[in-house]
C-alpha cells in the first residue's frame, strides 16, 4: 500500500463515472447527501484495504438510470441494494460465480470489457461537449494528451496536473465562495425510510435489469481486468461476489446507494498511475470528508467543475478497456466474436445480458463446428 504522487493521481481515475451519477441521484431523490457520500467513501476505503489494488466501487448504473428517470424513489433504490446484495451473496456462496468463470470464454469477457469501454467513450464525448463550445473541446483534447503523455511520469503524474489546474480554475472563476460558506458544516448520515412492502417492485424494476450488468462488468470482467493489469494478484470470483454482496448489505444502513466493482474503474485508476489500494483509500477519504463537512454544497461544487475535464478522464478509462482487444490479435475469429459482443452491449436491449448469452452461445457453436480459437495470450503486461 502506497500513498505517493502516483497513487494520488490514480485516485481520480474513476471520477468521470462516479461523480455525475451521484450528483444526478441526489438531484432526483430525497436521499441524504451526507449518507450517500460517507457510505460511498467507506466502501472505497474497504475495497482498497481488502484487495490492496486500485479497485474502486461505482454506483450501480442500471439502477441509477431508472431512478434518475424518476421511476423509483431513493428508498426503493436502497431496498434494491439490499436485495441485490442478498442475491449476490447466494450466488457467491453457492459457487455459481466460480462456475461462470470456467464456462465463459476469455474472448466473450473481452467483448464485455470493450462494450463498456465504448459506452464510457460515448459518455466521455457527451461530457466533453457539454460546455464551452470549441474551448471545451480544446480543453478536453489537451487534457487527454497530457494524461497519455505523462501517464508514466512519477515526478509529475498527468492526472495531478490536469485535475490540479481544473481545481484552480474552478476555485478562481466558477465558485461564489461567500454563498458556499453558508452550506459548510458537520453533517451525519440519515437513512431514508425503505418501502419494505414494495420489495417485489424493487426486484423487478431495479434488481433484475441490474443483475446482468453486475455479473458481466462488476464481477467477471473485473476479475479479468485485474489479471490483465496485475497478473501476480489472483483472486476468485467468489471473493469479488462476497465483497459486492457485503457492501450492498451494509451501505443502506448508512443511507448509502448500491455500488459494485467495475473493470472500468480499475482500468481508469491504473491508467492514471495507481498501482496499489492507496489510490482508492485516498479517493474514499475525500468522499468521507465531503460527506462530513461539505454535503450541503456538494452538488454545487461538482457542477462548478469543468465537465470537459471529467470527459477527458473518462475517455482515458474507456480507451484502456477497448485496447484490451489487442490481446486477441492471434485469433481473428476470437477478435470478431469479441467485437460482436461489444456491439451488442452498446446497441442491443439489455445489452450486457444479450451480449453475454449470445457470445457464449456463438463460441460453443463455433467450437462444435470445428473452429479453433487461439487464446494463448489471455493477459496484458502490468506496465
């Protein structure tokens, strides 16, 4: 576990994914900001300490989309978090997740990773073009170039330079400090009431749409990404499933939102320089601090941060996931299958479930027909 400049820079690798979702959930519900931020931060710290890797947690995206659209309340969201935590605990304890790891071929997992990368890339472009017009695009491009060029510079990590300049710009030109001062103060988590009589609604409306994404991205693809980036640090799907389950069974009691592991967050933190769990501990501590002292002005602060910079960070995260496809260069058939899975993830209804099922079915059908898959290279170097 390290706490140096590289870990501090890598701590912001997932900021483009988590911050916009959290802010949108707070704006769309009656959830207590302090509870959401503190629980989210403690979850980050826990996974950083447990795994010793830059493995952040992220809000559950499928659930978040439904809640942000106004189809469910904050209490129903937290109830759904409890339900999916219990379901993941059952899958982990029964050994079903380890069976999946043996049944799903690497090229299909690569497709799931690439599909997420393409979706994150689309979101990154939307963030980059949200404000500033041509200047916003120029800032985003300059940030991406800096992040890539300085990605291995331990003396001045690119993320520290990009995030630092953006913070200074925000503080100098985009914040009304006199107004913000009134919203700063100690706050405590306050859970909302859970509509326990609506558990079936929570299950069908929120849990079932989320489950395929969680299995594909949060568990299976995350394990593979950890193998890609940290080949010496192996762990089972069962362990990932148990931490996923535990966090979601505990977070709602603090007023927190459902969260998951994510291969995108791991890739993003690694791309910006993180190599240990110290980055995630730093990231989590910032959220805990924000929840304790700045929950009253948190949404205002995030909205003031330049969205093109968030888009730039998210674009780097997306690029890492898409570039994992080069692992299949020895097998054109496997590469084509992975691209097909990625396309289904992006464009098909219930994309992750559709891509996972169709990809596995196609793989075994091709194998039965005598097609050979050269999958000797299944990981990328940790550098």
